[in-house]
C-alpha cells in the first residue's frame, strides 16, 4: 500500500514506497512520489520533501496552468521538468463530444474515458525523458498535475508497470485518488458544474460533477485498453516509445527495487 505523507500545501500526496512487485520484491525507498499541484507548499513542506530525498519534480500541467499557479520550488536542490500532458476538457475541446451526444452522467463518464484513452499518445513523446531520470539517478521523482488524479494517475501507472508492480496493485494505488471527489469543496464543484453547463448547454447535476472528480476503474482501464490496442501490451508500449526492452526493464528493476 502507498505511504500517505501529510503536507500542509497538498491534498493528494503520497509515496509509492514499498509497493510489491510480481517477482516478490518491492519499490525501494521513496523512489516515486505523486501529488496534486505544489503552488501552496510551505518551507516546512519542502523540508519534508528534502528529508525524502526528492531530486526531480515532473510537472504534467500545461503552460497556462504552470503560469497561473507556479510551483513554489526551493532555490536549490530540486530540478523541475515540465512534461506538458494535454488532456482535459479545457485544453482539448474534442473531449466535449460525449457530453453533447449522451445525457447526464453517461456523457460525463464517456468524456472521462475518452480523455484517458488519449493519455498514452500524449505521454509517449515524454517517456524517454521520464525514464532517463531513473537511468541517471535523478530520483526520487515527484510526479504531479493539478489534482494528482488523471494525468498523474496514468503516468504513475506506466512507471509502476515498468517497475513490475502487478495490475491489481497499480489499480489500488490509482483508486486512492478517489479522495479528490471526497474532499472537493463547493467552489471547485461549482466551477466544474459551470464548465459542464457551458459545454452541454444544460444544467449539470451532482452526479456529473462526481464523475469528473472521481477515480474509477473504468477510466484507467480505458487508457490501458488503448495501449493494448495499439502496442499489444504495456511492455510493447514501453519498448516502442521508451526503448525499454526486457534487458532495460530488468536493469531498471534491479536498481530501484529491493527484497521484500
């Protein structure tokens, strides 16, 4: 199970330390961490991250998101890499089609699944950069987006697959981000409802908003299905788009896993 770590400036932060792998090992230390955006982090929060050894922050947000809510990084010791993963309704108007053609919550769920299906190709050009961090020892790496659920959810799932974590454990970690729906305040819900109404030209109910805020198994499966359809498997995806063959994956695991 992932390790929850309390930071005053985040609401969806955790470490993947200790997650078991299929070969009986586990992720060593705080090699991979995940979070929502980091613009509200205080000095004490960065002291915690420094104690975890964080070397690199991978920011999956768009340029406009980074400009509006810039990460409050320390002056030294942490490298930030922007990996722009375009994939939400505001940055990709094509995702509105399911909302227009299906009624109510079915349209919202359809939009989310379509969004997830686009993640593999959106991430693919950045995979070599991402895995280079592991090869060059620029870890622990902290991966984040705005709420740490969708773009971060798929990116971390790919990392966990590469490290040999079983599918059920990858899914279990992803579903921990259901906390985003549970903790969303009324202001955030109102913003999403307004966005949905603008797209559909119909009032948005609470179930539609919940569908956008939630982490649901069918969402992550939609992304993984898209990988399988095009590449045959997640391993095929990693080899085709990141150059990670069996030998490279073995070296990755030997370096960043430990005996359970």
